[in-house]
C-alpha cells in the first residue's frame, strides 16, 4: 500500500498559519480562561457542594487545557515542517501570551485546595466522580502548598514569556539559521539543514564523508557558541531564580516530582548502569576495529557495519509501514490497528527536505483525539525504528483518550516506555529476518545503538547538566567552560572509550534548551530499561499480554512510577535487580556481536 510522506494538518485547522479556525479557537481560549477564573474566585472550599463544584472546575480546566494543547501542537507542527514560517512564530507568541491569565487562575485554584482540612480532603476525594483523579488532585494540592502569593506567581508567569519561554524560542531561531555545507561527489556544494546533516553524518556508510561532515558540524556549532551559551545561561538562570523564589535549592526536585520518581530509583538506575560499562566499551572498540580503527570515533557510533559483499537493508517509507504493522500485530492487534489509521490518515511528516527542524517527535491533539508524528525519514533500519518509536507514543496517547483529562497527564519517563517497547519489537523483528552472518552483525549493531545512546550518551547529558547547574548557581558560565564540561561528561560516561568526542554537543542538542521540565534526558534511559522489563514480560505472557499492557499504560498518570512498576510488574525500582535484568538483555546482544565478529578482526 502507498502512504503519504507528508502529514495532513488541514483536518486540525485548515489554512496553516493563516487559519481562521485556529484564531477563533485561540479567541475562545481567552473567554474560557476568564470564565474559569470567575468560577474559581467564586468557589469557597469546605462547603456542602464541594464535590460538585470541584468537578465543574475540573471540567472547565480540562476544556482549556485541551484547547491549549490542540493549538500549541498545531502551531509547533507548522514550525517543525517549515522553520521559516514567520507567521507561525507570531502565533506562538500570541498563544503563550494567554498563559499568565490561566496560570493565575490555576494558582488560586491550587491554593484553595490547600485550605481544605486533611479530614475533609480525605472524604472529598472519595466522591464517586473525584475518586478516579484523587492521585492527581493530591499532586495539585501538594504543589499548591509551595506556591507564593497569587500576585507573585502572576509576576513570575508573566516574566516567563520574555524569560524562560523566550530563550527557548531564541534557540530555535538560531538553529533555523544553521546550514552545513557539504561537498558532493560531483564537486558541487550544497547546504544541508541541521537535521539533514545529522542524519548523513551519523549514518553514511562512507567513513570519509562522516569524518568530513563531523568536522564541519562541530565547527558550525562552535561558530555560534557564544549565542548558545547566552541562551543556555539565561534559560537555566531564569529557572534557578524561580526555584530560589520558591525556596527550592535542589534543582532535581522538579524533574523528579514531574516524573513521579524517587531519587533512590534514579540512583539505582545510574549506579547499575555504571557497573556495566566495560562490555559496552568493548563493543564500541570492536566496532571501531571493524572500521579499521583502534578506538571508536564519535561520528562512527551509529555508522552501519557493512562486511563482505553485504548490502545494507533499506526500507522505503511504504515498506517500513508494512513491516511495522506486521510486527506490531504479533504483540498487539490494537496497536497495529492504531498504526494503520496513522498511516492511512497521513498523521506522519517524513519527507527528507531542507527547512525542517532536526529530530523527531509525536504530539497529541486532544480535541480531535489524534496525534501527529514528525521526523525526517531516510530509508535506513534506524529510521524504521524511529518511526515505530513515535507510533508507540501515539498509541500510548490513544488508549488514554477516554480517561479524565487529569489522568492523561503522564510523565516523560513512562512516556518513553511505550515508544521504546514499540522500537524493541521492530529491532528484534529485523534481527529474526537476517539471512546471513554479516546481516545479523549489521542488525545487532543497529539494535545496540539504542543501548549505547541510553547508557553512554544520555548518561553524559545527565552528568553535564549536573555540572552546569552547579556552576550556574554561582554565576554565568562561559562557552569555553560549558564546552569543557561537555567533553568531561562524555569522557566519564563513555569510560574513556572513544578516540574523539563532540565538545559542542551541548549547543547542538535541542533537549538542553527546552523550556518545560529540566533534565529532559534521563527519562529516556528509564523508559528504555523499563520497557525492556515489559518486553520480557510480553514474550513470556503471549496473547494475554495486550490487555495487561494497555492497563499499565492507562495507569501511567495515576500513581507514582514505583507504584506502577509494583502493581503491573511486581518489581521494586529502588533495587538494582530490576535494572540489572534489563541490562543483562543488552549484554546478551553484546556477547552475540562479539562472537559473530571474532573472525573479522
């Protein structure tokens, strides 16, 4: 079957950045926010109709939240597909401008929840319509106890527009100007966007092309390092100032609470990974030897291994879709049916062209109960995995649409679980189809790239952010210092296992400049290992797995992560055993790779 490689945004708001319906919906948001504020102000807690009034307020809030998500996802999609859409940039500002009024109303609402006595609260959340969202209401009440006065919170939220939000948008503006010159075989030079250059640099089979592109890539980001350093300093400086105003000194407090994760769990995960680094370093060294090098170089980590006369398997977009659908169906017919809808209704933007943002993502559209997936597809096995990954995100959202809006607000660490699970299905499926030793080596390497990213690259990001936040608490940090921190973090995380590093990775990685929750990166590693446990469970359970899996996904916003793991998998995340079990699955792949490649060095 043939599928479109461009997404359809017209069914959301027709007309792109000139959409009349979009502007009407944004105008409605202003009216709804005003109504919500009036209703919040009129509410006096501890009255007889508390349950009914609270339910009314939650319904009003849900309508606004869904409207913001719908508009925000659409506008972001426009900018992702065309970084030069100046009208969409203006729309972003218009939408963000409505946030302070909503945040002010939410501040009053949260603080009023704290006025309810403990006994009355315990009774209130047992009401029939509130019991399903009791956990989330308790989170809002907890956060309300830490808020400043309404006036102070309004000032902070208003300043946010030209502070945290603005610096994040400023990063996007700088990246939009990035062009990477590339000399082609015919002697002509073309300019690649950041996304195109990255895909070619990390995936081209020619080592000279990779090395040449990496050198240009690093120099290009270095040329603008002062702009990126200013952006990072002020973005995280604003965040740290906000923490300080709220009496928070631990910069990990917000990301841990957002991910509903205990520090003991995070420490157990990284500690167990740290003890298992050597086999991963050995893998990287062996791969470098297959490339005729003594030690792995940064740009070669994701490069394909082509041995003998093997031709690397490629998949057109249509072939990738069929492959994903076939293998999803083996684990979950419902997941396959959902993915079929996503392909048929053109929810995916996959075209490889200039002017697109780098990277990929999945975004939800709650008012139409849809998703959209953004990526730049390039026919490789890795891109098939990426496509499956984003479809996993979309499926996760789809099984939550009928739940209360509060119970759809799952955190990023468990969000990465469904996506990585989908990716594992595809990775193992490609391995099973291997017909030669050389192809199996190639596909094992492709599968291992994810593990290396989770255990090494993302660990480096976590170490770097720790170092940067500690330094930023004392004052501005120079571009030179930031670059030194990044290199040191990579050397520590990779256990000195590389010959070359990427000093300006901090500038090239969008995740450091996102204005939402800090420490955006560690949830990926959590989700990867958590999904390994679920994948093992799925293989054990067989056909009965699907409903259990959906039940787990539906609980992802209704309890702590530790409770989720205990309820559905019967494991204690604060202990190393669970993490080691997932890592052991990776080490089996390492052992297979080492054995298969022994004769090639």
